[in-house]
C-alpha cells in the first residue's frame, strides 16, 4: 500500500499550480505505507484528501517529497520511459542531427518532470547525476533509454554536491555503461571546440546552461580586450575570441587544471597567442588590476552559486555586490559588463538591484542591454520559480 502524505491547510496551492517540492513544514500527517525509506513513492494529498499526485520521499532533506506525477497518473516503468522520451524530443528539436553543438543537457531534473535526474551529453559521452533516491531505483531503465536513443561511447556517473552533503561519497562515481571518458574530452558549442574533464571537472564537466548568454557576450566582443573571470574551461572567453573576434582574452580562475584545458583548446583553435590565462583568486586579481589602472572593454563575471540555501542569502548577496563592484571598476568607459548569478534563490529583480548598488559604490552609470537566463535545454518548471536559477545581465558601463 502506498503511503499518503497529507498537507497542512493552505499548503497545497503551490502544488496545484505546478510546484514540484513538498517541504517538511508543509506536511500535516502521513497515513499507511508502513515505515517510509528514502526513495519510496508516496501519494500527496491536500488537507481534505484530494490527490495532487505522486512523488519520491526523502527524510534526509527539507524537501520531503519531490513530485513526479500529477492527478491520477501513476509512476511506473512505462511512465518513466515516456517522460524521458518527452525530454529527448525537445533536444532533438534544439539540436538536430548534424548540428555544430554536442554539449548540452538531455534531462534537466524537475524541469523535465524527472526529479533529481541530470544527464548531460559531452561530446561522445553522457554524464549522469542522481540527486534523488527514487530514480536511482530505476537506474537501469534510465540508462537503457539514454543508451538506446543517444548511443554514447559510455555513460559516467557523477555525485552532486547535494548528494555528497547527504553522505553519498565519491565511491558512487564511475562508469555505468560502455567506455570511460577520455581525459580530456573534446566537445563543440556552436562550432567552438572546448576541452573538458567530465570525470574530475566541476559538475558534469561543462556549463552548457550559459550557451545563449555566451552568444550575447560575443556579440559585443569584436576588437575589445575581454576579461573572462571565473572562466573555468574558457566558455565565455574562447567564444569571444573564435566567434566574437575579440582582440585579446584574459581568463582568470583558481583552478589550474581548468585553465590548462582552456589554454590547450585555444591552441587547438589557433588563438592561443590572444588567450592569456591567470591562475588567481578573482577578487584579489580585480583589486590588483584596479590599482594598476588596468581596464577591459568587456568584463564577464560568472561566479559559482553563492546562495545555496535561504540562510545564506544575506551573505551571498553581499558577495555578489562585492564581485560586481570590483568588476565594474575595471570596465573601460563605454565598455560592457556581463554578469551572472546561478543562485535560484536570488530572483532577477534582486540581482539587478545588487548590481546597481555595486555600480553606485564605484560611481559608475549602467545601461541595461539584455536580460538572459539558462539555455532551453535547461527548462524551468513554470510553477517552481526557483527552477529558473540562472540570470545573465549585459550592461554598458559609463
């Protein structure tokens, strides 16, 4: 018998409207099903007992249930296969055969109605991450679908940061199907070749969610000196050089292995002499640049997630403001700033206010040119505002 999770009065409305998460504080009572364990399928009902749908139970998280079905539809193998094929059909539309991009997201967790499951194509390999025990139990079905449709050379598993925080360690990482990824792996984004490390790099190896924002950045790069701060493997910088015809790019990051991959990709692309790498703490680098009166025509800021939970909001916003203040200070008059936030708990309006406050602190005027978000292979769940987690703002700076 499937356990029923009843919500407190007035706590069901977000779920009726499409939200995917049931928080611990929203639960009134649980009936039936015996003792629940992590990954069990439960039925979610409002306070009056009306069924909202089904989801996966997780007693180790403040998000107690992650919804997977709606209404009377039930989760089973056939449902899972249909849901995965639905996700794949979007990617076939976005990236038809013969496209000049082979680095993109195949499954985007709640955004595709598959809670906790992330699958990225990186060149000839697929890298997966399970952030919910519910779909781990269906792992072989997931792998069968990925393998049969996309025919990768291999499928590799990474363990997400949130999973590590729950005590799931690196021993769960490794080869699931086929051959292990080569190191490094080559991949293409809109014709630009990158080198990534899906085994030891950040997350699944490449941040394809910034694809459209990189396109915007390269559109104002021609003839300019570009600073790619928090560059990782050079996503913004290499595109500004190869497609945007930038005069020169300086890539700054704290990771020597990532910078080495970026430099090698630049050499393979014939632009190494225009691609400068600097292993440094970005904030200290910006301080030194300001003291030396060094400026760039385009400054790109893409820091890691600074607000991982609500309790970190105040501290994270303060750090976003500091990063942007120091970044704005090294933009030449009439130049451009492209700044990002990948913290879903920071909405667009708040991020804009933070950047504006940073500009005020250094006496600069901003002209907002573009507001961007995550690429469409990272779909947001319309009823879950946090799932639109990425903001990219392009400004002209005076």
